[in-house]
C-alpha cells in the first residue's frame, strides 16, 4: 500500500493516455475532441479520489478508489 500512497496521483494521467489511445486505435474515432472528452471522462471516473474527513483528532485525508473496498489513509 505504501507504493500506492506514493503514486496514486499518476493513475489519472496514465488512464487518460490509455483511453485516448484505445479510442484512436481500436474504435478509430476521427475527431480528437471526442477522444479527449471521452478519455478524460472515463479516466476521472476510474481514478482514485482524495477526500478530507474530519475526525476527533483533526482532519484526515483518505484515498478512495473504485477497485478497493477499504479506504486508505494518505499519511505515510
């Protein structure tokens, strides 16, 4: 999990590039603005989100992701 805590922010740009390439090569969508719009939308939905939660000892940042059942504390 420590590796995920360090590189969670890079998942969104990687997913953007992957989805844009898939739309370009496999589905052969010609308009680049459609590729970009769909690729970024899918990447945003599937990327991890950082949420600030208030607790007794102060505010805490947590990472939530669609593919994890548990919430991950952002502190290392």
